[in-house]
C-alpha cells in the first residue's frame, strides 16, 4: 500500500511556519533540472496544493530509496511541530477481501 505524508505550512498549534519558502527549499533538495532547463521535483518529495494551501508531500517509498533524506524531512517536521497527516491509498485488489 502506498502512503504519503502531507506536511502543512502550519504548526500543530495553528501558527504559520516561517520562512514561507521552506517547502520549496526542502523539495529542491531532491529536485533536478530536466531537459527543458526547469526544476523538476521528485515524485517522492514535492510541493503540492492541498485544501487550498501549499504543502510538502513525502512519499513513504523515500524511506527505502533515500533513508537519510526521509529521516531529515521527518525530523524537520517533528522538531518544528508541523501539522502532518499520513494518507494511504486503497489498492483495488484488496477491496472485498
């Protein structure tokens, strides 16, 4: 089952986290420049809009593909008390079992 963490730009106390560009900074750590000479974010760690706000999406596959980066991002989120939600996809083959 594929799971992702949605890390919001707010603390669990409801305060906006600063600096405001922290999501782009962290996501760019795994980004590369594509053939079109633009920054291409990794599918495992990227910014995305969620419920109208910019969030950082962390795929749990990163834990096996790049454990140091996974631990860094999780540690960053936890030490800064960022609001984080784990979302898992339901695999169709598992339905009805």
